[in-house]
C-alpha cells in the first residue's frame, strides 16, 4: 500500500543468503590478536633492556661531578632516574608492522552465494550518505535536523495548516534533485516549524531569509510564469510565520501573493462540475477505486488543493475581523468541497464531502455529523464570521424594505451562531476541547459579541422604526451575548492547558477585549473577561508577536481604533 501510494515499484526477495562471517572466523581473529599482544610485549621488554644498557652508571656520573663537570645536578638526577616509558619512546611504532592485521574488507561476505543478484543491492562504498542542505552563510541542514524539522511541522503546525499529505511529502523530501517549487515549500515548512520550537530559535531567521530569497528567485527566473500548488502552499506558510513573528505589512504582501496564486489556480471551484454527494453516489464512487488506482492518486492531489484553498479562506476571514478589511474570496463563487476527515486523507481513502453553503444550511441538531474534522469545523466557523463581517460592512438600512432585509439577515446569522455553539457542546464541554476546536469555539462566541455590539450601537431607519426594530433585535441577541460572556473566560483559560495554540488566537482575544472595554458593566461575568484575556496575551508574548502588539492596543485609555502598529 505504501509503495502504491508513493508511486514506487515494490521489490520482493524470494530468498536471502546467509550473512555474517564464516564459522570459526572470530576464534581465528582472537588468536591472532593474542599473538600480536605477545609480540608487542617482547618488543617492549627488548627496548627497555637496550635503554638501560646505553644509560651511564651512577659512579660515572658522580666522578664527572667531582671533576667539575658542567652537568647540572637536576640534569644528573633526571638522567640517572628511570622514567616511565611512553609510546613515543618506542621507535618500533614509527615503522609498519611485519605481520598483517586481519581487516574485514567492505562488500558481500565470502559465504554469500554467487547466484544472488548483486546488482540489485549495491556495495556499501557506492551508497551516498544524505548530504546536508547548504542554506545561506553558516547554516547547513544536517540529516538529523532535516528529520527533526519535518517532525516538528507535523507535530505542531499541521493541526492548523493540514495542507500536506505526510506520506507523499516524505516520498520526495530527501530527493537531491527535487524541483525548486518543492524546495521552497520545504523551507517554508521548516521556517514555520522552527518558530514553534525553542530548539531551532537560533536558525529561524536564517531559514526565513533563505525561504524568501528562494521564492523571489523563482519569481524572477520563471520565464513562463507557471503556477504550482507548492508555491501557493509555501507563500501561505510563510505568511503565517510573518503574521506571528515578523512585520504585519510584510505579511500583507505575502498573503496577497498566496491568495492570488490560489485564485490563478482556480482552487475555489475545484468541484464545479460535481453534484453534492449522496449515499448511493458515494458507494458507486468508492467501488471504482483500488488501492493502487489512478483515481486514488488524483483524489489525494485534489484533496490537497482543497485544503490549501480552505486554509487561505480561513486566514482571509479571521484576519479580516481585526480591522474590517474587504474579504478576498466571495462565498457565492466557491464550488469546492469541504475538507475530508483526517483519517481518509492520511490513508488515501476517497471521501466526498458537501459544499460549504449546503453544510451550513442543512444543519441537523438531532443527528449531527460527528465525522467532521477540526479543520472542517474551523472552515464553517470562518464562513459564519465572514458573514458577520459582511453584515457589518453593508450600508445601513434607510427604507422599510431594506430594514426588513437587514433584520432578516441579522436573525439568520444569529441562528447560525447558536447552532454552532450547540454543535460544539455536543462534542465536548468548553473546558475539554482540543486546541483547534478551542479556537473555533472562541471564534463563535466572539462573533456573538460582535453581532450584539453591532445591533446595539447602530441605529436603523427612521426614529420610530429604529426604536421598534432595535428593541426586538436587542432582546433576541442580548441573552446569547450574556451566555457568550460567561463562556469566553472558560475558553481563554482552556487555552493555557494546551501545549500549542492556533496562531490566530490573539486576534480573537483582541476582539473580546474590545467588547469588554465597550461594555464594562454588562453583567458580573464581564468583569472576569478582561483580566483573563490580558493574562493569556502576556503568557504568549514570547511565542506570538501579535500578542505583544495587541497588549499595547488594549492598555487602559489606549486608542484601539486601529488593529496594528
């Protein structure tokens, strides 16, 4: 199965020849070593005897001293005293030994059968060791660093950026002649992974500089301007690193490049010719597949593109919530299935999913879909957050018809938020979610606060209409906002229980702090919101640069109209 997934040809050996030395070889070797040790002892004794014979006697030394010889007493003492013998004093070591020391020659053992196909298994001297990557001045990626950085990505970054098939990646990661696009993707992975580890903090800046240089080199040298998924993935991963560790404006440029590459590859309509899957069509689709079939290979490639698009989509939605920037991707144009479950993606078992709009519209609280991955839940919540943002960006209602439409849209979003909160509570309590679901649940609750704040602060229509509609919508949203204020501190505290958190978490904490500052006396629970947010941001100040920037923004009496400095 592994060979079929990676596209390699399996080689099976029918029989294996006996390996190891001949019978009695070790005994013969031991006897020769003992004979060598005996000869060395004889040579040592002979040399010591010769040295004593050539040394002057004590009487001769005293006679010379009485006759006024020039030899110093210290020199006499050192000459007459027998000194310990060292290996440098044994002159025999400077010449090669007369007997042959048994050396095991490289290559097959003598006992191996000659009929075995030696050409299929080359000798050891012809095997090349993995050469270290040369990365800039003073930095080389050794094979063990290569393995550690790969594992770091799949251990800590894959949970929020699951855009690579682990087995496919490892099948080409150590190839010396891989394409420049794959090399850029690998360096971007290592840059993001090293930023999440204290072990590689000393090399993260060099990795980052090398990655940017490679990306710009490809951009300048590519004459035909070919677009590949590896480049889009590399820019996305690099943008996440820049947002959390570097400069915000540089992140804007990088993420813009990633979004354009995704758009040029039309990843938003990968399944435009597909109809929503049914149980019967899913069974027919799966029955056509084989473990080594071409359809399976194509499904892994397409699923990788789907996940790359949805990662770009979530970044677009969540970062747009901070300062209200226009969203890049239009929900009305998206015809790409949601990400498949992790088990299917990892094992290469095809699984068709629904479209985003269908999944959000056809929510069944009595029979929820428990097979959705954390990444898929994040995509759904990002979509709802985008609808909240789009709702706030639309012009305010001026006539009765547009006012009714505004209220209908507001209530629809409020219902969606209530449904997602109920769905998340079905999986686990808010205190015991995994890191990604904790981030997702926090995003839902923050969206509830944003929706409540919007309806409370914006007048609608004429004065009479505004009073009536504002009271109706305010009553509908207020209780949900009060419940969210009570749950958010629990979610924020739960963030400290996880070894790794989502890199966009500080954005949600900033939005919660904004609401707390705007509504200081909402209820008793609102007084706990700001302290726990500040504590969490302070705890991650060395891990995420957004935390440092946002702490400055939410300081008392600070101007928080802009999100970044």
